C-alpha cells in the first residue's frame, strides 16, 4: 500500500513539474513574441536640421484685369453695330448707334418748350421792372424756364448717348448684340451691347478655402498649368488676397468659406491664354532654411496638445513639443526635442512609462 502511494505521489509531482515547465515555456513564448511584435509596431527616425517648404494647390479661372461691359441708359432699337467679335478697338471709337428719330423729336419739342419758357421769363422780367405784374408771376416764369431747361438737357444727353463709343482700348470679347435688337431700360440687369477687355493684362481668380488663406502672402510665387498647353508650366505672382467673403472676394459652400486669390500673369506670356480658361495652380508659401524638422507623421495631437515619442533606454517616451510651420512633408519643431533624438515617425505605440497610446 505504501509503495502504491509513493508511486502515485511521484506521478503528481512529475505532472506538476511538467505543467510548470509548459507554463513557463508558454509564458516565455508569449512574452518574447509580444516583445517582437512591439518592435514591429512602429518605425523610428531622427530629429534633423532641414528646410520647411509650404505650398497650396488651388483651381480657378483666367480673367482680364481691365474689362468693360458696354451698355446704355437709352431705350431704342440698335440701328448699327460697327464691331465684331475679336476686333481691336480704341478708346472713343464709335461702336454702335441707336435709332435717334424718336429721340430727335423729343429734343426738338424740348427745345421749343425751352425757347417759349425763356421768352416768357424775359417778358415778365421787363413787366415786373415796370410793376405791371406780381413777383409771384415772375417767379413762376423762372421756375417754368428751369424745368424746361432740365428737360432739354436730359433728352439732349439721351440723343448724345445714342452714339455708343468704346470706353477703353482693347479687344471685343464674345459676340456683340446685332443691329435691329431693341435696348430696354428700367430692368434690374442692363443689356450688354459688347464686352471690351485688355487681353494683354490677365489674372487668375483662384478659390482657396479658409484653412489655407492665412498662409498666402501678396507677391508669393505661383506655378500653374492650363489644358490648352499640355506639358507646360507657367509662373505668376499673387497680386491680391481677399479680405472679405462676399461677391468676387469669397463664396460659402457647405459651411466652408472660400476666398479669392488673384494671381497676376506676366504680360510677356499672356498670349498663351484666353479669358475663362481653367488654371490649376500651386501657390508657394514660406521657405524656412536649416531648422529642426520631423516628418509630419511623427507629431501627434490630443487634448493635452502636440507631442512625439522619443526613444529613451530603448523605450518610447511621450514628449510634448511646440511646432512652427507645417510643410508638405515635414513640420518645424520649435522646442521639446533636440537634433539627433531618436523618435517614432509612424506606427501604433504603447509607452510603458506613461501607458498612453498614440495611434498613427
């Protein structure tokens, strides 16, 4: 009986030892594997000195800087149109006539009324000097003369405006109205007889959203392309940055505000473009030389602020940083780390020293 008990006891002890060995081996395997996986979770790099360049992509249309939509306040039928599309005109050149027969009749009637009013006023002036009429009678004659003069000046101006001249030197853009069409007045939008533009002086209206508008400075270099010149890149410069968000200076879409940035096209390349062409542009911003930089992916953000993971004693340690200019691929570091520090530039990290996670 005693021998049987001793054999059973040996089996229990042996089983326990085996379980311990298996458990220990299993723990070693799991721990080692987890450690190996931890090393594979992130990629490291170094804090370096380098350059930070910023750029913003935007799309817009090409427009003439100087152009005029020619219209008139005179109602009537277009008798003659002396210009055609793409024609060059000079300032003061006659470009169209409105039929003046009705206008001339109005001028003749107004002139006759003015002459009569002047005659009456002069006659009453002589009579009042003789105390033959009252002062009120003379005053009424003066008022009638002034009203007749105002009417004559107005219809005479209309007659003059029936001869339409070019207000500037330039090119006729688009098709002008044709002879025989009637010009209507008193409507909210005036009828445009012709558009004249200076095609030597062009600019691009780029649409930029509010998150980028603060990084664009007047005079900044802009490279752009147009579909009509495949493979070619042209250079212009920011001439104006919108200060408002209404009209041509900005539009709103789905809660995002867009502003207009105007880009001057040099006159020596303006022949390559036409109004309303689409331009795809890159606006170049700040270019900071020889500063501390890290890849964009290295900087993480949470409620406590910006931080990076610095490798210390082989372990990732969360370190707060202050950033400056953000470039296309890297970001300027103002404080928090030093040149040569090893940092995590991508990956999922669990720092054993503060147990905070920073997902990539």
